[in-house]
C-alpha cells in the first residue's frame, strides 16, 4: 500500500518545493493517479491469473484506492493553489 503512495510522491515531486517544469506539466495529478491505479490493478489481475508467483489478495484493490485517491485529492488541491 505504501509503495504506490511513495512512488506517487516521487513522480509528482511532492517531496520538494513546487516547481513548474516539463515533468510536472506532463504528470498532472489526474494523469499520475490514473497511471498508478491502472498499473496496480494490472499487477493484481496478473496475480489473479497466476502470471507470476505471488499471492492474490482482492483487498489490495481497496488498499490502493484508499491511499491513492486521498493523495490525489490533496495533490490536486495544493497544486491548484500554485497556478
């Protein structure tokens, strides 16, 4: 659960002061959360179909949404204040 959240912080550059550059203009909050949810859900579906050796847990879907959506909301709010 914290892996996708930490990667969201790194990709969006939330660990440092806000800067506007090509990276932050491409990885908007909506685009970033969409990419992360698709990747996380894809990994869980791959586990469901035993495409690699791991344990499928349907609660992981809720875990990913429960951390990424609040981060997206906070990020959207704070990034709109910088515009």
